[in-house]
C-alpha cells in the first residue's frame, strides 16, 4: 500500500505541466487527457460560396461571398472575428521579416457587408488588420447561424510568395477571401496577428468556389471541378476523366493547345466551379500558358479508391515534367506506409510557383534543376495533407507539430532518394553541396532533424548556410 502510494506520488510529481486552458477544457468535457474529443466536444463551421474574378494582366481580384456561419458552441457570440490575411501586404502591417515594394499593396477593400440581409456600413478601421472583430447586430446564440454577404477586392502582389503573381498571366490565389476566424473550446476566438510566419488555423468548412477568367485561361483549385463541360473542350474532358482511372501520365493541355483555343470553352469569360467539403481552406491558380499533366493512383486498397494527381507548370521547368510521377509516389507511400491512412482528398495539384508551400489539395512549389530535390520538397508539402489539414492542428500556435510530422514523414518517404544518391549533389544553392547519405545517420539521428544537421562529420564539412534542406513551409 505504501509502495503503491509512493509510486503514485512519484508519477504525479513527474507528470508534465498541463496548461490552464487545457485543464479547463478537460473540466468542461470538451477534451480528454488521452487525446480523444471529450463528450462535450464541438467545432463551429461555415458554408462558403465564393465567387472571384481575375482578368490578367489586370491585377485586381474581385470577390463576392455568401457565408453561413454556424455556432455549435454553448456560448452566445456578440461579435465575429474576421481573418483578412491579405492585409499582410499593407505598408505598416506587422511582419516577422523584411519585404520590398513589390510585396506591398493597399490590402483588402471590403465594399459591402450584409448580416442576415441587413447592410452594415463598415469603417476603414473595421477591416485594416489581418483580423478584426465586427459586432453582430443580433447576438448569435448556441446552435444558431448567421448569414453574411461580403464583397471585396484586392490587388495581387507583384512579389509572389505563398500567393501572388507568378508571371503577368499566371496568378496564385491563396488567403484571398475574408473568413470567420476559429472560435474554439480552449482559446475562444483566434485573434493572433498574421505575421507571414504562421500558416493555418481554420474551421473545417464546406466550399463552393467559382473562379471567372477570360477564355484560354485554365484554373486549378482545391476541390472537385463540377462543371468541366462548361469550361473545357470535349477532348480535354475525356483525357481528364481517363486520367482519374489509370496509372498513365497524360498531358491534358500543352501551352500551344491552350493558346490556340483547343483546351477551354471559347466564351469571353469562363466560370470554373469547384466544390470541397469539410476542409480547412481553398486556393486556386490560373494561367493561360502553363502545361497541364494528370494521372491517378490507388490510395485505398480496401475500396480501390484512386486520387487524382495533377501538375501545372511552365513547360521549360524540366523537373515539373516528372511532378505527377513524384506526387503519385508520395500519395502511394504515405497512404500505405506512414501514417498509413488513405489520402483523405480526391486529388492533389502541384503548381509551379515560388512558395514551397502546401494548401489543401494544392501545392505551390519552386522549380529546381535537381529533380530529386524537387521530389523531396513536393513530398514534404504533400505530407502536410495529414498534418495539419487532416488533423486540424492549430498551426498558428503549434507549428512544431505540423512541421515536425511532415518532416518525419517526408524523410521516411524520401529515403529511397537518399539511398540512391550517395552522396547527392544539389545545385540549388550557389555551388554544389554534398549531402551525406542517410544510412550512416540512422543510428544516431533524432527523427525530427535532417541528417545533415545531426552528424558531426556533416557539420564539419558542410557550412550551415549552404545546406540544401528545403526551406519549405
Ligand atoms: Zn512544411
């Protein structure tokens, strides 16, 4: 009895500190110490129907959205917290890093806001930061919903990072629509400033996304394309449908075919419609000269479900000619090995840009002149599908969780790359850098760190500044 009691006390004295907000969540029954949702767990949710128009080289993006926001919490909300991430481009916005004039814009302009059909005049200071509280006309009670209609516009930035102008007729739209921030059971409203460092913390929402572009522009976006017959010519529809049923990699559209009107419907404007459910974000890319490849891979052996893998790129980017192959390997490996959970979405599209950044069902990656390095980076971004997107991690506060897991999964899925290249040479950095092969590191390297950062021999011979480890998000 005494021994048992002493051991219990010892175990208690050695337990990890539990933050007050987490203790409170246990008390309320919304969370459980074993990690499962508590009996009183809840999440709020939004249904978004977003319509945006882009007409390059005009850099103005115009949007209109209808949001139905559902309060599943037991609390009455007197205001809604909005995320206006595009205001990160405004001069004077809080940013963790330096930027230059090509990044700066006037931010997001909201020019109409309606709450349950009642128009409300917003003052400039109501939407000048990356988040803002707007008081509701009527408090939103538990299990009630509010309908919001918002129109806005912004100028896409010349400097392309996670989003922006890839070239004068190729745009990447991300963080592009006003959204209701997360109200959760342990922190309440998420009102951390977006400083260009954090990435995601969003509700699992449902989306209908309409993107209107001129003829001869192709749009790639999160979700299933719901109206291919309205925007694509019959031969492209046929090729795209076939690519979702077999392993062959098919070119859906070449730049020349798009330019000569053989790909898209020849209306003045085409509206592409995408649908995605229970997902934390949507993004879109559009171009009038990117090549488009597609294939698919079985991600769930039990049901035979295939996921589509597509890529959109400048035809001169040699590594992107293999990007669908790399994406297929990633979905296959991650679905069948580790985490061993079938890829939870119907597709992924890898777009050539400048971000090295993941989005739900979308990747925005640089081109490099080393295809194996490009493969390594895209596998990292696709690994983020599970962490944070599938898990819904609050990445704004706990970025180590999604970067840690994605890096671990990525290091495992990419190990054949390292095995094959002993040593591997990257030309991404100035000069070439030798990466020691992984097998010599296995016994001593913590799994969360890249081997080049752990081995004494590597540290001695490889200047940190030249390490070719992906500077990916
Ligand atoms: Zn990452």
